[in-house]
């Protein structure tokens, strides 16, 4: 399989989960494990561009596929707009759900480059965050969307009721 | 200060370079998995590990009997109770640890888990805390000599007789029975550790998910000192933590077993629990049954309150409270209102459920207290048909009454409750909402407006009253400024996402004039950081934040001396502006802090200690009392009873705010964690003690869809005793949101005659309530 | 967690034939989905295995079946089963009362089964037990019919369909 542009070949036990293969065989620990029932989305990666929960996929099922993990988001030019969006908008606290959340958002913005708030909320509803209350994750994805569309990015200053 | 600086820690997190406990990989590392009890209450007749041990790669199966040889099968809890590490004869709750497997691979350990044969004699579990007090209830803690019932302790505070007299004579008395559900912090990262014992050096390095690394080191030394693991031989490293919320304060049996296994085998042992283990066995939060009563006058003056609690602690009291406070800060339950008499009492019981009672994003039982007072206040308003906002204005402690002595013995430091509620009402356009509601009620539509105007009590705490296992609840900061003017600061607290690396740097920057970007903040390594009690109960800013400010001020005093020496003037002739000292009247004659620091290493005055370092252990003179005014608007579908939170405005007063963006982020997150128990989350047990929702498939953590767009703001009433006037913000929203939501829902259901509903309030619960009341088909349209 | 399942069905066979099979532990057990008798201890006690699946959790119980009552005259029977999950997830107890009655040349059979499941399976099973058990009972009746007719059948656990039916059952209830 190809991970973040690099070819990997390995022999694994048939029952090895993809998330364990990525974390323990390849030592890429940015993909996290938050549950064992594909409920939380902390292990979300991209397989051939589609977001998938790597805790419920066998490593062998990814044979020959192209995989992107959080480690493959940034390029030589710098951060991916989503990474920038999360960082600039306080879209993360503990950072544990963040890689999965960003990779899910990659596909979301690919399919729907200018989503409404509601579309974003439904779009990330398979990914749990316990820290942020989601407000700023929505904001981060809106920011990244604007940037990817080549538009002016919205203000990253917090808004308060006055 | 007051600047929304972007967080310094985020770069590593968005690149997937955070370092969490499960990311630790050591050469030769072994894996531990745990066999757990399928029953809530059973005798262990035998454990047969032979089949498991026959699996290649399985090195050991550790049982309670093995630990008993080293007297490690029981450990103390923070509340001076005892907890099993591994049982030798009886299991007390479903999913309790029974044996541990040590294997060369994770999958092998899991395979072996199913091959350990445990023969149980199942007993009838005690699940209901009220029934636990029945005379014929079986005594659960037979390990305690002379124990004849399941009662743990009784606690009371306040003016019992005066309160009773007021209640007997009052014009209006309202009363509701409430349950604050058993819930779980459910941080997305579960708990775990890597115990690395080095036999040659008799040294243990413990990587673990803990919010209180220093206290844990002491506990390890207390538990395992007798086998040679003494405190100087223990290094606890708490790397990045994927959310804590109080659930990573306790010492779980898994940690101790991993240490024991590494000690016996001499290799590193990793234990990472899975989600169902986390939900089913780790400490729960809340589970208070409260009878709340309020007495007042017909025109709406609160005269007294009375609260009686039954606390279900599971099989041991492993709550995470300061030692002298079995109910934590529950006695804050007189709230934001001015009345002289209150009485509160609580009894705790053992049941066949997991232990806990952690301060889940809450300063030790404040959430329970706030729910009770805010709910019963609304109940009172309903009884006398007064607007709940007006009732609150009529009873608030006034701004000029601070410092305010509460009837339960606290001294509130400062507050301006009216200002907060006014701002919240303006933001939601309260009067318009009430008009809209009146219109809707004519049509029979269900709309509710709920308020919560709460007072928190955080920053534990002053050493005269506050300790954990005898260790006073100070916290610490150590600042070292390098010759080139860059600094490292270390703390006894431990961030789990709160952004300490940024906010602490901002405090020091404010006090010392070194840019926050030049200050590296480190926490969580007991070998390097000064001793502190850790991060929970909103105590970091009130204690370690204060320590940072005081340590920085010590350095500024030293800087003044050096500047005077360099500028050849008297110290009194110098004036400070952030970043430099200058001579009064001659601002061109100045020395920047960087020049001064450099001089402290290269050209310091004779007789002065070289270098530029300071440490401070801050013992707060009082707690801080943040407050909030929250308003929630809900619409409920009349057919399906689906509840939609239309708006939620949260105005917080946490005193001076260090970083508004980070503070707001804390509020957003806390609000969703307040929404969760109000409408979704509860750990449910059946009559046999089986947990019915022990996975993320059915323990419903709110997603982005359930969570509304939170609207937040703040008023600023500084704490008069805190060095920078800050109060702490992380937990107010979790504490204040549930009653606002519950009050809104009950308000929406007013046409049916509903006066109270227990959280979590679900569509089904509403349906059932109305059905039980016989009003399901009532025509509620007023028009 | 306790569930009571009742089933009443009529077979187009004479009562003597039905009772002969019903009262023969080896034959009747071959009709129980997921069950196998592995050993006869004595006339009234048998060792066996039962596999159950509730949603994501599968349990295999090793147990003993005891014939408490087998009255050939009144066609009444009481069976007791006690099992322990082979992977340590808990135990199960079952009491089954059966009564066969002649009805115009056919045979009416009345079953009442009380199942008590303790342990981990109860966590997942409580919401599914009634639906799953009812489905198991249906499958048992089909198998038993086939046995009497001499048709071929197998008593494999139709796990997928069981869960599917259980889920459908839940939704059906909501609609009602």
C-alpha cells in the first residue's frame, strides 16, 4: 500500500486492524484510537481519497490502496488549509480527535466546497470531540473552505455577545 | 493578558505529532490485557490460567493471590477507603478487574483473556442505593471488620433548627426529588500507561494518563515503597493527554498491576484500556439523589433551603475530593442568592457498581449543588407564578455585599450577578421571547425558556482546609530565564487540552515583559517540574497561574536591582513598563529585560546570586467564586417530543481573562458537556448490576449535530485576592448548563402541569411523564 | 436479565408421534437453533452446547440439561438448562415448560420458556432478548415440523437474520 505517497510492503496477520498496522508497524502515531466500535472517528484516515475509520478495517483490506493520514496532510509549501484552519480558530483543545476530524473534513470539502454550517455539522457527525463543543471546529472548516476556494478567509478572532 | 494569542501547542497536534501515552513504544515492551468480571457481585471460586499460559507469547497471568504476596492486592483511595487492585475472593461490580495477562503482543494478550477460566458463585447484586440501606440488604464490604450495613458516612452543614423553623412557618414551601445521573467523562483518549521498571537501577519510569503526576508519584511510593519502589526511584511522566475532565485523577487498578508486572518481569509493560473498559470500569461522576426544598414568601423572597442527598458511591468511596470534604464543595448549594439559613445533609452508600465520584469538569460536586439550587429556584418561581428572572433579581447577593459570608460557611470573594443576567437577557431579547412564548402557548405549541444564574467555587485550595492524602493543595511554578532572554517555565499542574503552554506563557509575559512566544512551558514530568497537585476542579489558573505571576514578580524585583546597578541609579528611581526598567524622568535611560537577564549571568552585582530563576509555591488565601448567567431556549415537538435547543446564551464572569479565545473555547466545550447529561448521557444499570450502555454505540456523546451554536460572552469582576484577578473558567459551563436546559424544558411543559423532570430529559421520558400524569392527550392550547 | 417467551403452535400430526419426538432429548435438541447435545450423563441429565448471538456479541454456553418432569400420560414436561459461557462472559439459566394436547387429530403444543442471562451478554442482550428469543422459537418450530415430516433441516444459528429481525422488531414497535 501507499501511505502519504510512500510505498510500504509488509506481511501481516490477516486479523491485524489497519489502525494498529499504521500506528505500530509504521510508527505513525498521529492516527488515534478512541473506541472500538467505529463510533468516535479518532482513527479516521483517507483511503483512496475517501474518509474511513481505520479501527474497523483490516490492514489486508487496504492492500494496494492509497492512504492518507494526518502525517501526510502538510506539503513542502506548508500546512494544509484545514490544519491552518484548526490552528487559527482554536479548533482543538487536547488534539486527540483533531487528526480524524481534519481528514473527515478533507473529504467533506472535496465533495462540498462551500458547505453551510448545518452541512458541516452533519458532515462531521461521525467524529466525536469532547473538548471544543464543536463551535470552533465548524469555524475551522469554514475557514479552510474559504481558503481552498481562493476567497478571503473569515476573521479568526473570537466573537462575543455584548 | 486579555489577548487572544493563538495556541503554541497546536502546531504539533495538527501535524499528528502530539505524544500521547499510547504513542510510547519501548524496546522489549510487553502488553497487558485484563480479564474482567461478567457479574456485578460474585465469589471467585477458582481461577484457572493454564489454557491462557499455554498460548505462545503469554508470559504471565497475574491474579489477586499473586499480588497478595506483596501486599499489593488492595490500595487506599483518596477518601481513605480501600479499593481492590485485583480481587482475592469477591468481585463487586461488573467489569471489575479479575486477572491480568502479560504477553509479547497486544493481540495475544487479548486472545489469552478469553482462555482464563474463572469459576464464580453469582450473588444477588445491590444496585439501588435506597435499597442498599434496607435492614435486610446484604452487607457488601465484608472485608471491613465489624461493618454491619452499607452506609459509608453522614455529613451535614448549616443551621438545622433555624431552617426547620422557617420551613414550618413559611408561606410557600416547594420540594422536588432529583437525580443527578451517573455519567462518565468519556474523554476521547481512554486511560493507560507504560510502566518501565529498570531492575539494575531499581528505578521506575511511569508514562501515564494522569492529571496529577506528582500526587501519583507519591501514591506509588506509598503503595509500593515497602517493595523498594521509593519516591526518589519513581519518575512519572504524563505526556499529552487526550482529555481528562477529572477521569484521569484516580489511580486505577490497571496502573498498579502494570507496575507490579514490570517490577516482577523487569520489562516495560503497556496497558491501554479500550472504550468499553473505560466506560464500564473507570470512575463515574455524579450519581446524587437529592431532595431539594425551598421556603419563601408569596411575593418571592427566598428564606431558606434544605437539601438531603443520598450518594451512590459504588463499592468503595473512591471519590476525588479534598480529604476534609466528603461531599466536595456541595455546600455551595445556596447559590447566588442572599438568605441567612440553609441546611444540607448527605449520606453515602455502597452498591455493586464501579467506584468513583470524580469531579467531572466540576469543582468537586458543585454541579450537583448548582443543579439543585437552580432547579428548586425555578420551581419556587413556578409556584408563586413569578417570572424566574425577576425572582432571581429579587434575591441576588448584591455587588456591594461582597465579600459575602454564605450560610454554609464560605466567603464569596466577588461578584456582580445582576450585570451578568442583564447582559444575558439583552442578548437573547428575553422580553420578546416571553411574548413569543405566550403567543405559542395560545396555539398549544411547546416553547421553553430556562435560566441558570449560578455561583461556582474553584481553585482548591487554601492549605488550612484543603489537602489530598494530607498534601496541601498549593500549586507551583518555576521560571528559568536563559542568558539570551528566552525562558522555560515548569508547573505542578498538567494540561489536558486547556492550553497551559499558551496561557501560562502569557501570564509570565505580562509580568516580566518577555514575549510569550519566547517562553516554553513544560508540565507533567516529575523529574523536572516542581511539585504540585495537578489540574482539575478549575484550579490551574487560580493556583499555578497565581504561582507563575508571583514567581515572575520575584524575578522582576531582582531585575529592578540589576537595572539599578547597570544604570547606576537607586532602585526607587526606576519605573517599570512591560519589557524594561527606565529612569524616572529620563525614559531614554533604560534596560530591557533581556539586557538585565544577560547581565544576571555575565555582570551581576557583587553579593547577588547569579542567574535568573524563581520558584513559587502558591497557597491561595481563599477560593475563587466565578459565576454565570445562562439562558436556554428550547422548542419541543408536540407529537414526537423531540427537543431542539434553539438558542443558548452563556455569560460567564471568571474575573480577568488571560486569553479570551482559550477561555471561550473552554466555555464552548463545557457547554456541550453540560448538554450531554441534560439530554443524552447516563450510565444505566439493570437490577442485576449489568451496565446496559457500556460502549460508544449506546452511551450517547453529543455530536456536532446535537450541539447548538453556543453564544457566549462575559462580565469581568476580578477576584480581589488573586494576583492577577483571575478566577478560573474551565468548568463553569458544565456546571451551569444542565439546569438552564432542564429549566427550559420544564418551562416548555408547563401547560401540562409538569413541575420537574430528572436529567437526562429525552423525548421518551417526556412521553412517559405525560402519560403517567394522565395528560398526554390534554388540549393545551389556551386560545 | 430475565425474559419469558411463550409459544403456542399446532402441528398436523397425531399427539403420540409428536410426544415421542418432543420427549426425546436427542431429537428435540437437534431442533433447537445453535444447540447440540454432546453427552448423555444419565436418563435425565445431558451435557450440551448452545450458541447465542445478540448483535455484536456471541456467546457459547456449555451446560447441562436436566429433565425435571416428563409425564407421558399428561404430555407435560419441564426441562431445566444451566450453562456457562465458554469465554467467561457469564451464565444462562433456562426453564422450559411444555404441554401437548390433542386437538381434532392434530397436536397443540404450548411452550413457556423463562430465560435468565447473567453477565456481559446481558449488557447487550436486554433490548434484543425478546425479539431474538421469539425468532429462535419460530426457527425451532419450523425445525420440529420438518423433523416430524422427515424433511431435512439444519439447526445452524441464522445469526444475521436474527439480528435483522430483532432490529425490524424494534422499529415495528416504534411505529405502533
